[in-house]
């Protein structure tokens, strides 16, 4: 199967420590390719939700945060802080894990926890979900662009077209700013437990084909 340059970069950069030979593994490549599909689907989710709400998420303002939103923005700012330090220390091989955990958490935890709010909630609740997913994804693209430059650029160009963004490329955007005031380490730890429960439930649902 053909996976492409981004999957190879993503796998090779984070696959081992600098100076250590990597044992190429097709199964690991398949996992990375699947993760990139999750990232791609996140931006399709944003575009579809924005169309349904007839709203440009880049123009939305922070409003009505519940614990799920506070958690997700805590995760975003923690990730930006860690990634910045890792890049400054030239530990490039650790960056893919930071961005990967962020966008997988956005998909598998936040979106799962807010499914009812995004589908059956009020317009304001739906806009809060859209605001959160859009902004976390937007900054995640910046973190991940050095690792997977092609898919992040393709996603950004789609967002740029639909939401009239100004920058010509994801690679011309400013690096994400870390807001320490939004980081809540205790909340992140608590939500990790909730995420494990959600993932276990999803695994059971898949196993029994419900």
C-alpha cells in the first residue's frame, strides 16, 4: 500500500532517538497513516459543522465554556508549551508525539464527550463545540506542520478557502502562543481517566458491532 511522504516523515522522525537505526515496520506505518486520516477527518468535521450553522468559526468568540472546553484548551496550551521547549532543545523526535496526542485527544475524547451537545444542543452550544474544535485544530496544524508539511498545508488551504483566512500558507503562520492561565494540570489528569473509559466503551461497541 502507498502511504506517502507525510506518513514516512511522521513515522521516521518519531520512530526512534537520534543516532539510532530504525527497524522499518509496516504495521507502525499503518498506524501513522490511520492517525493522519483522523487529522483529515477533523477538518472535514469543522467545515461540515460550520456549513450547517452558517458560521465562520474564525470569527467566533470564546463563550460558555464547560469542563470539556476548559480541558481541551488546557491540553492545547500544554502541548504548545511542551513542543516549544522540545524544538528549542532540538529534540525533534519527540515533537510528533506531542501533536499526535493533541489531535487524537481532540477526536477521541473531546468530540466523543460533546456528541450530544454538537448534535442536539442549542445553536450556542454547537458554536462552542465548533469554536473549540476549530481553534485547537488550527494551532495543532502549526505544531504538526514541520513533521507532516503536505497534509497540514492541504488542510489549511481548505480552511483558508472556506473561512477566508489571510495567511497564504500554514508555514507562514505564527507559532502557537502558550497561555499558562488556561493550563489546568489536575483537570487534564482527571480527564485522562474519563478518556480511558470512553475508549473502552467504544472498543466494546466496535467488538459487538453496535
